[in-house]
């Protein structure tokens, strides 16, 4: 059974990655995927109230650690996807 304390420990571990190594797209995607997987795990086990807590923690962390600002400074999600698509396609053209 999943426990609240174990979940918090996992959340803090993932959040610490940003404090120790800075922000980049890979870490942002990892954070969002982690939050998604954790929330879905609790939801599937019938612990619906915890779902909103996890989403709230992720959103609060993204704002408080200036990750949202970093995303905006990089041109936002659309620009990152266009950049990835451009880079990805160039590597396959070679």
C-alpha cells in the first residue's frame, strides 16, 4: 500500500534535482511525468483526494522554483517542441 510519507519523500527527492543541477527540459519533463505517474497510481488505488494534492505540489513547485519563468524565458512549450522537431529531423536527414 502506498503511504503518504513515502510519497512526500519521493516528491522531495525529485524536486531536489532542480536545486542541485539547475533547470533544463529533461528535468522538467521528468518532474511532470513523475507527478503524473504518482497521481495516477493513487487514483487507481481509489485514493482520489490525494490526486489533487500531488497536482498542487507539482504546480506550486513549478511556480516557486521559477520553472514556469524559465519555460517562458525559453519561448514556452511551443517553441521547445518546434526546436526539438527541427533538431530531430536534421539528425535523421544525415
